[in-house]
C-alpha cells in the first residue's frame, strides 16, 4: 500500500545556498536525511498551492538519479499535482528554465553542481528556480536556509521508483509524473531565435566547427541542434555522452579544463569555430581558429551584433553584467543608447531586470552569457548566437573580435583564481585589503592613481532589495580596475578570485597578450593584498 509518511529528521546547520544553490560533496548529500531536509525546507518555504506543477531534472552527475526518485516521492507527499521530469533525470539548467516557462509551472528543482567535478568523491548540488524560470532570489534562498536549520521532520511518499528512462506518464498517489524528452522544447526555442537556415548554409559551404560537451549534460542537446537540425557532420560534438563522473574531468569550459578542444582549436588544420559547455549546460567558451574569445568580449560582441539574429532583430531593451565582468559591454550599450546595469555576481540578480523588461542580454566574465529567452545563462544559446553572427558576417571569429576592439577599444581582462585556500588566510587577505580603503584613494602606484575603492553593494532597481559584501573594488583614474572576491560556489576551503581590467584604446596595441598587458596591475594586486605572504601561494590555480 503506497502512502505518505512523516519521517523524523534533524535540522542541519550548513544548508546555506551559495552563489547558485546548495553545493556539497556527494557524500554529504548521501548522509541520512540531508537531501530530504533541504528539499522539505524548499517545499515549506515556497508553500506551493495544492496541485501545483514542478519541473525536475539535473546534469546527470553521480547521485542525480537517486536524488530524483527521493524528490519525486517528497513532491507527492507534499501535495504537488504534477512533476515534469527530464528523461533519465536529465535537464540542462537552461532547458529546465525553458520548460518551467513554457509550461508555466510553479517552479523547478535543478540538480547540479555546475562545473564542479562529479563522481562519488565529487560535488552535488540542488537549487530551486521560481516560476519565471530563474534561480530563486536571495530572500527565498535565505528563507530556505532558515527553515533547513529548524525543521525536524519531512514528508515522503512510499512508492517504487519511477521508470525514468522512457518518456511516459505515471501516477504516484495523487500526483502525476510525466517523463519528458529533455531536448525538444529547448531545441525548438533555439530554432525560434536564430537563423538556422543561414547557419546550415554556412556549414554546407564548408565551415567547420567542434563542440565539446565535456561528457556533461549538453551532449544530447548539441547533437540534436548542431548535428541533426543544423546538419553539421556527426562527430562535431565531442565528448557527447553524459557520464556520472564527466569522464573524470572537470566540466568547466575554459582554457585549462577544456584542453581537448583547445588542442584541436590551436592545432594544425583547426576548425573555424570551437565551443564548449559545462556540467549543466549554462556556461560557454567560444574559440576561433587559434583564437580565444574572452567571455566579457563575447557578451559585448553579441550585444553589438544582436540585430543579426531574428529573435533580437527588434533591438535590445538594455544589457546587464555582473560587477567583475569587464566594461566592454558598457561601451556597446552607450553606443546603442540603451541602459547597462551592473549587478552582483550570480545569475539570480538578472531575473528581476529581465522580468521588468529592462534588459534583454546579460552576462558574466565566468563564461556565462544569456538573454531573456530563459532566466538562466545558456551555453548552447551563446554558441548559436556566435554561429548566427558568423553566418551573417562571413568573417572569421578573430576578425570580428579585432574589428570590435577597433571600434570600441579593448578592455583587456583576466581573472586569477586561488583555489582551496584555508578560509582564515583568504578572509585575512580580504580584511587586510579593506583596512586600507580609507587611505587608498589618490595614492599613486606606478602609472596608476587610485580613484576609489569600496565593497560593492547593489540595490535592485525593481524591488529595492539590497545585497552587500559583493566584492572589493579598487578603481583607477584611467578606468583600470582590480576586484577581489571570495567564491560562493566552492566546497573546499576558500577560493579567492582576482579580476583585472585595463582599457586600451589604441588599435596598434590590441594584439597584446592579456597577462603581459596586465602585469602592472597584477603586481599592485599582490602588493596591496599581501597575497603571497598570507597564503604562501606563488601562482594562481587557474587563469582565465
Ligand atoms: C561562479 C562565478 C559566477 C557564476 C557562478 C555560477 O561563482 O564566478 O559568475 O554565476 O559561479 O556559475 P563564484 O564561485 O565566483 O561565487
Ligand atoms: Zn553551470
């Protein structure tokens, strides 16, 4: 006999969602009641009306399937009327956002730790998205956290596992479960936004591309869209089979971790275009032949060329970027005469701006670009936008980027990450920096004079909510910037991110290597932060 049960649990003190949901080691999520406690905290907080519809899916990482079954049973016991779950438990983050919006569900639960490694010793994550398809805003995630620290029981239905591997309809108590194809709705949305005929013709004309799905969720999406709908040859998508441990790799599309793609794109006989996406499909890296497009530049190029894509031909309402993202897009916005918003790090801050119709495009330096077509960043969307631009302009990637710099100037940009630092050392660096803020303005460091420094805070122009402590900024008179921020997504120790930006108007100097061009600022960052003394680290873990 199937029935709903109330299980006595214990509250947990550590279920505070970070930049993007709750992320912990798989073993933590597998410990008794841990997942259940957080899911019950979500359900209690959102208080969905009886019979509401929910979307459920994840990036396929280790523990995805088990967690899906638990959440389905808990949804049934908590009064949901229907759950749309991706076949095999799969939904990329942007596809989940698309499905929530298309079927007007109450919200959705996405299982992912994004680009963090997976497998039994890797990370797992869970986040709640609201009915607009976007990550829950801070006031909801804070309430979930508060609830998770207090609740002492959860409700779960006793029922056999749902067969996730075929599309179909099931019943669990009073709740319907519909296993949906995870790709079609998303692929249809992409086809409605971009000029697939032009891209198909370009590919037929001999244009060659390579897409690295990094053994993560975008494999099936890439094959359907690039190979089947756009006619790229089979094999265009590499590492296209999603694996629970991502093949042992680190599914983060950057020059360090997407090394297979990088070797292809920098090798002899490289294709015209290369791209990669991350664990859950919301990030993107864009490469031309022997050429890397910095994500901040990618956002600016997309904004400047948006009218070439049918879905954006009517123009952009505005653009937004996270604070540490380079100001390249600000220059495009100024020229287009549209507003540009600067938000804290994390996609959740863009949702209000898009819902209010204030922005169409938004992006982050961390390989995240997107638009109001969904409420998440979207890796394949960015890839298709680039393909649309390339098909319409008929120029190589490198030429388009250099042409962009010639028109707008180049915001030379890099991010240096120091991963796995002891928290005390990382906090010490931040505190030491902040302690100098009163006396820094006006001080000269080589060619640079400090204009202002602050701890970035943001007042949401739509709902007035205030987010403080969003990163330490040191801005110089010539527009250069250094930003220090502690990561909110790591699961081991602390990750310190240093964001460096300098503006170069002179086209004769646009070919410079970013690390060389930024060397002066890097030295200032080291000096002001006492980074080496305080952490014992000589070099960043990752440079992007
Ligand atoms: C990182 C990125 C941030 C992005 C987030 C989720 O967060 O820096 O831009 O939104 O991952 O993909 P962080 O670890 O810096 O808090
Ligand atoms: Zn991601």
